[in-house]
């Protein structure tokens, strides 16, 4: 057994006791380690410092006059890609797992921080330091719940590892970057995914039970670019539920407060980001932020089919209309939701414009959430790029 021992959830560490961010804590795992001493500077919910950390990680912060930078963060290349031979059971085609495996195979790193699941529950996250491709592959597919990835950081130090790859979402990566220089590493690689609307394990159960016809057989799901949630079931079947048919009233309070106040959807501080929302259906979306990200991309380029990113449509009207609809918890009858889904798929935003649609919808919602629930935090917590995005819309009080 070469992976680090599974994270054990400490009963003593309830939010609010050793979680200084209290109810805003995203359970990123940082406070389970002795690095907790740095939490006031490092925690994404206590000290928003995206621009400063971008400068350190990428050599510059994002240019708000350049629309791609403004929305997607510092980048030197962007593309749509998919694996020529997808990995069975991966979330998409398995680009993330493939990069991590090649990083180990090539000897560029000695270990990979990633998230497997517990034996009893496919959605219960279990962070590990994988040292073999088999252990990386065992972590494939999203655990769509808050995951304490950084809880294994101490084990990195104890293991004497000098070259490490960390896979994670924005809040985890911000805390990681804040203590990067204290980890004693010669080289850190950061492979990120975008992340939004994450939930606790209980919240996930409520979502599955409210939305899927067969919650117990769901193996993974994704909010897709065709405006439908695609649930994949154990027997390989795909169930599609239009966004507009979701039971918004029931689901409004399942999202973690951390995710309702997050403005780092695109994982600004990773070297390379792999998501899907800026790409056409069936492709993944890759954002190379710096030379370290390019180095990772080059390791797998021959295994990928790529195409340039494109952008089509205009999101603004749809986003503006979605603001009061969300506030009122509007849910359409399923026949109307399906019809709306078909229409919007034809005429709605596509490619990078779909990604902007998703960013705008979430940032306006989150801005209102912070303004109403944490007004004293609003000014410092919302980054400049997000204020500029939100500023395009008329918001209710
Ligand atoms: P795989 O090869 O299947 O690997 C998945 C990797 O994700 C594994 O290495 C695993 O360690 C890691 N992982 C799994 N669960 C977690 C977790 N909870 N926290 C941190 N790391 C985890 N992309 C978008 O474009 N838009 C979105 O709105 C979006 N939301 C996301 C929400 C969550 C919670 C997560 C984890 C990812 C999200 N993504 C989003 C990214 C997208 O769903 C895919 O993960 C990404 O495209 C990689 O697919 P893959 O097949 O290459 O990954
Ligand atoms: Fe600690 Fe992470 Fe929670 Fe912040 S989000 S309080 S760093 S565990």
C-alpha cells in the first residue's frame, strides 16, 4: 500500500471550532494539518487574495481589459480537447487522470494528491497521495462533494517527497498556493478543475433524490452545456433532466455556504485547468495558465484530439432573466422545461459564451448571497474581476 492513509474526519474539528471560516468553511482539509497556523492568510474565505497569488504563480495577475483574462483568468493557451481513447469510468474522457499518470510515469513527480472514494460510498471523498498510476486511476471521476484534499499535506512533508502534483478545486488551490513555499518542495505542479455549487454528502443525497428517477444507481452526473443535467447510471444508461425543470425551491439551500460565496469558479491559481464548460458537447476545455501548465499538457498531447475554442451567442439577456427567476424559485412543469431546453440549446450561448453564461449566473447569485448574509465581507471578499462581471447586470436589493 503506497497511498497515504485515508483522511479520517475528526469529530473534534467541527466547523467553527478549528475552522476559522466557520459556516463558510469548504472543508478543504487545510485546518486538519499543522499549517492551520497560516489559516488567516491562506483560507480563501478569510483572505481573498487571488490577484496577489496569480502574480506569484503566473508572473502576472489577470488583465481586466482582455475579455478572456477577465473571465477565465491568466492564460497563455486555451483549447477544446478529448482523449482519443477515453478512460472508462472517468468524469469526462479522463484527461486529468491521464496527465497525473504520465507525471508519475515520466518521473516528473513522486506523488499526486487526488481523491479516491471510501469503500462503502462511491461519493464519499477520501484524499490520498497516489504514487502509482493505479492509485491515480482509482481516483478518477468527480466526488461531487466538499472534499478535504489538503488534509494529506502533512504526509507530503513527512514522506520527504520533493516533487508533487496536486489536483484540486479553487478553494483548495488558493490555500495550497498560500503555503506553497513552506512545503519544502523542489517543484509543485497544480492541475485544477473548475468548480461550482458543491455540496455536503447530505446535500448531494437530497439533490439526487429530488432530481433523479433512480438516485441509488447514479454513478456520476454533470450540468452539461446542453442545459441539462446528465445522470449516468450503473447500467450505463443516461438520464437527462433540463435545468429549467429542477426543483429550485427545494434545492436552493443544498449548496454549501462556501460555494454560495465563491468567486473562483475557474480555478485561477492552477497551472493547468481541465473542465468542460468552454468547449462543445463531448469535448473538455483546457486552460494553460503558465509554462508549468504547458509542460503538463505536452506530456499527453499525442493522446488528445484537440480543436480551437469557439464562442457563439449572447448570454446577457438570459442571465438577466435568470436572476429574478432564481430569486422566486421558479420551476417549470417538465414538458415546458424540456421544450425550453430544446429551444435554448438551439439558440442559446455556446462554447466560451456558455462558460461566460455560467460564470455570470453564479457570480450574480453569489454576490447577492454575500451582500445579504455577510455585508461586512462584501468589499474585500469579492475580487475586482467578479465585481466587474456582476456590474453588467441589474440586481435586486
Ligand atoms: P478524471 O480523469 O475523471 O479525474 C477527476 C479528478 O478529479 C480526480 O483526479 C480526482 O482526484 C478529482 N476530484 C474528484 N472529486 C473532487 C473534489 N470533490 N474536489 C477536488 N478534486 C476532486 N468543470 C466545468 O467546466 N464546470 C463546472 O461547473 C465544473 N464543476 C465541477 C465541480 C466539482 C465538484 C468537480 C470536482 C469538478 C467540476 N468540474 C467542472 C470539472 C469537470 O467536472 C471534470 O472534473 C473535469 O473536466 C475533468 O474530467 P476528467 O474526465 O479529465 O477527470
Ligand atoms: Fe480551514 Fe479550508 Fe475551512 Fe478555510 S476552508 S477554515 S482553510 S478547512
